[in-house]
C-alpha cells in the first residue's frame, strides 16, 4: 500500500557503475563498486567501519566527487567524471537521514517537518496536509506541536525521517540512522522503519555495520570490505550461500577451521576427514578454511557423518542460551545451544556433529577473515 498522494513522483531506480573514490591519501575508499537498486526496493550496504559505506552514499547524494565510474538516478547520469558530469545535490531530489538527529532544536515538530516544503511549490494547506500525513506515517501525530527538544532520541530520529519523507524525494539515503539509539529502541525502530519505507514505496539505499539491521530492512544486502562490494544478494542468499569467507564470517559464521581439501567434498583436518560444502571451486591438495556458525554445531549428538568427540573448555550462560568453547581438531570452536539450561560441564568430553551442509569451504587466502 502506498501513501504517496496523487501527483507525487514515482520512485526512481538507482544504478552505480564501477564507482571509485580516492582521497588524497591511503587506498581507495570506494574501489570499483557496482550495484543497482530497482525502483521501490530497499538495498542495504553492510560492512565494518571504514569499508566505504558512507563515501558511497555521499557520492550518490552528490556530496562527494567520484574519481571514476558513474551514478544514474532514474536512468539519468548524475555523476560521471569521465564525461564531466556532476549534478549538484539539490538537483538530485534525494532525501537523507543521518546517524545524528539532524533536527532544528529551536523549532516544534511541525516546523521541523514543514521546513523542506518552504522552498517547494504548493499551498500552505497542501503543506499542512503533507506534514500531518507524514507524522501519521512515523507515528508522531500526537507530538505535532511539541518542541522538538522535548522528545526522546527515538522520536527525534523519527522527526528527522519525517523531514526527509515529507517532500516525497524519489530516492532516500539512510546512513546508520539507528546507531545513536539505545538497544531496545533500535530494535523497535528497525522493524518499524521497514514498514514505513515499504508504505511510502520509496527507493532506499541504507548503510549499516549491523548485520541484523541489514537482514530485517533489506530486500537485498551488499556486503562491503576495504572499498569493495563482495556480494549483493537477498538476505536469505547472503545467510545461506555466502560467496566469500569474509561474508560468512561477518554474517555470523564465526568459526573458522583450517584444513586441506582432499577432493569429493572432503577436507583433511589433522588426520580426520570432514564432509563439507565447497562454496568456491577447490583443487585437491589446496589449503582451505571452513566457516561454521556456532549454532550449527549439534552438541551431545553423534551423527554418522561428521560426528566427533570434543572437549568443553569453557562455557558462558546467557539465560536463554549457552555458548561453549570447544576443542576439536586441535582448534578452538564456539558452539551455541538454545535453552535455559546449561547441559555440558567444563572439562568434559562430549559428542558433537557438524552437518556437512553447514560446513562451508573456501580457498585459504592466507589471512584470517575474522570480522
Ligand atoms: N574526507 C576524507 N578524507 C580522507 N579519507 C577519508 C575521507 N572520508 C573517508 N575517508 C576514508 O575512506 C575510508 C572509508 O570511509 P567511510 O566511507 O566513512 O567508511 P564507513 O562509512 O564504511 O565507515 C576510510 O578509510 C576513511 O578513513
Ligand atoms: Mg560511515
């Protein structure tokens, strides 16, 4: 369902091609990034701090001059250094929401949300109606006449969001908008944000370092590292078929086991064989790394395939789950079991099973990919 009133412009697609941004020092901040956001979709760029998310967003907004590549909004070129094209930010019809609550402290909620309409065509009745509709959308109708400084952090961030939505930009850019909120509020607003964005039908590019946020919000998620886009796919695909060891690690498959590929989906681990799922082409004899989620290790169970004995080195009881440090193949692995009881004792030897479909094997590039 879309709330955009008749006459509002349709959302536009975004296309980023071979984007590169070099600052005067260091390696490129954005290094050959290509992706597209179809009209009305939410695409999330996910990656650790410093990987180039904000720089990519600022290039799309026109706040940063790309070094190379091109950016297209609704099929129109807005940045292309090779062709001397650089459309200024105000001519890109983009809404932006940042980490800090960019609100005018001396104004009321209504005045804040009205602000972007001041210099746009339309009657004041129109403007009032748009402000009321947008505040309804973000759940702040009851606060319309409050001074903005009397609101909580989460409410202020909703005002900032309303202010970016009120003029129906054709593209919305959001840079870690939830990261200044406390944990509980962050979760609530995260779930709401997807509903709000989907109701507006807006095309959105959202950046975050939080994998849970990416999964909840994104129709598609792109994982970035060192200025490069490693994989862009549906959340389901990112979680079930991570293209690289880094993507697997960054999205929670935090165990890394080093071994040597035997061939036929089997890996040698210091004399023990393990069945794996190769995620990239592997050559017999080549060193590999296996990524495995802590929750994929079945504790206290001995399967016919990949059933082993492990020693419990340590455990941390978290209330609704227990995390175990295990010694297996002479390596330290983390296992996780749901439930309010801790079932295995420190120092004991237990059965463990590692389902082959959860043991993703990648070529060993040398460096550990720990995120
Ligand atoms: N104005 C700038 N001048 C020089 N280097 C910058 C500038 N802005 C960002 N960088 C560098 O570019 C890289 C990517 O930064 P950024 O896009 O902010 O990453 P992220 O948003 O993923 O944390 C970092 O190494 C950062 O230090
Ligand atoms: Mg950033």
